[in-house]
């Protein structure tokens, strides 16, 4: 079966660092996406990993290990505006038309 | 900037009504998608389209249909709305022709539908 697991909710302090994990079990793999979604708004693209390793983009970094079926999103120097849900999605194989399989999202609460 | 717009942010309908949700994108994307988002669940794909007049069923197509008469517009139709279709509906679009890395999906603001 297809399964994406993320923690339901996390809390962190303004200025700190937080790591949001995502584990996946899918029948095929063609890349992993992270999206940010503020309450009541559209998901917006954060990062895409297809090879193992760390991709850094400003305060946000995303890591992938294909052999472990594992990714994390690292947020540094947390700001109040980072309070949002973070969605992990895996792109499936060609015979699924490369459809995205989505995790339920991790709600991140930032406290002052 | 990619822009995906949806016809309504909030909609209240009665059971049995026919409901139309429209989505328009301005980036000449080939792919368009309709998802629903419910608390505690990941986004679930209802239908997608990779070209004008083409459509493919997603994971939960029952009770829905779609129409794509023009490249920029993708409509979701609830033939006879039911209370279990109360949800947030998200439209997205992406390229086909730029390789997998270029197929990032861009989302509209969503339509929150309440069926009474």
C-alpha cells in the first residue's frame, strides 16, 4: 500500500530550530515535495528532493534518504509567520501518472 | 508568478443541488487537478486532466465529474451534492512538458463547500 506518515502537530519557540519528519512507503518513487499551508490558504511549494542529501533554501532545508524512505524539513530561526501546516508528498511511478501521494500534514505552532 | 484562481472561496448548497466549481490558471500549464482536503487526511485526488477534453479519475471520483473545454479552465461538478461532500476543494496545475522536476503543482486558494 501507499503510506505517508508525519507528526500531527509540533510546537516550537520563536528563534529556535525545528525538524519535521516524513516517512513514506510507496510502490514507486519519483521525488518528494514539501509544501507550506497557512490556515485557510492554498498550499505553497517549498522544496523538491529527488536525490539523497540536503537541499538548502534560506532558512529552510530539506533532506532525503531514499533507502530509508525518510525525509525531513528543517526550519531555522523560526518566525511567528512560520506557524502553518507542512505537507509532505511523494510522486509515484509512471503507471500512476506520477500522481502525488500526500501526508496529512504537520501543524507547526510557534510560541513567542 | 503562477496564478491559479477559483470561482468562490466559500459556498453553501443544499443536498441534491448541482454544484459547479471553476478553476482558472494563467501559466499555460497542461496538467490540472482537483483535490479535496479534510481534517486529518492528506489531499485526495478527485480528477485530473493532462490536456483539453482529457480527464483521468483520481482516488475518489465517485459523485463528481469534470470538464476541460479550454486549456486554462478546469471545472469540478457535483452532480447531486451530499453532506459528505462538505469539504475544502483545491485546484492545482502544473506543466507536463518540463520533465519531472518541472512538474511542481501550484494551488488555487481553495473553495470551502458546505452542503446542508
